[in-house]
């Protein structure tokens, strides 16, 4: 089991830089779910808290070193594996039901999803909604809403 996890992590590390923009992220920066873990069962309408270390949160359009804002990927392949990860440098990451933008600098949201299993992943975007280089992405998790 450990070998397949290591192979998956290595494959993702090689593939993800292809989806990076030009805004640098510092070594060790990470984004994570502060109150959720893979396999969690939570009530519909629960609040999800976004965690960030090694960088700061700033609203979209703010040009400040080592900052960004959160994007929540919902019910789609992990970042770097979806066909829609070919964002444009003009528009950044897509904004739709599977890609929620928190461009005002929000650090939490309420889950407005139907009961059942859902996948979640966080991606930090720069001032233009473009992932940093290297991308700052959370673990890809599956949760169940009751």
C-alpha cells in the first residue's frame, strides 16, 4: 500500500507544475482543511474552515508577495488531473459549481451540497485566480454529508 501511495504522490508532484502560473509560492507553503479530514461524515450545512501556512490570505487583485486566496474544488478530479485545469492566464481557474472562488479573502464556507459523498480540494490562487508556482494545493478528500 505504501508503494502505491508514494507512486501517486510522485506522479502528482510531476504533473501539477504544468498547471502553475508565474507567481511564486514559498517553500513549505501549504493549504489544508482545518476542520475536515478524509472520510469524515458531517451534517449538511456544516462550515468548512480553510487553513494556510507559510503564506497569507489576500483578496483577489491584491498584488502582495506570498499571498493568495482560496478556491474550493468540489466533485471533480484532483487538481492537475481534470480536463478543465488548462486555465487561461486571462481568466485564471474556472468559476462554476465545481470551482468555488473566495476572492474576498474568505477563510471558510458553508457546505451547500446535497446529502451523500463529495470530494473536496483547496487550491490557492494568486491575484488573478491563477495557481502559484509551485501550486499550493490541499489533500484531495472525500466526505459524506448527512
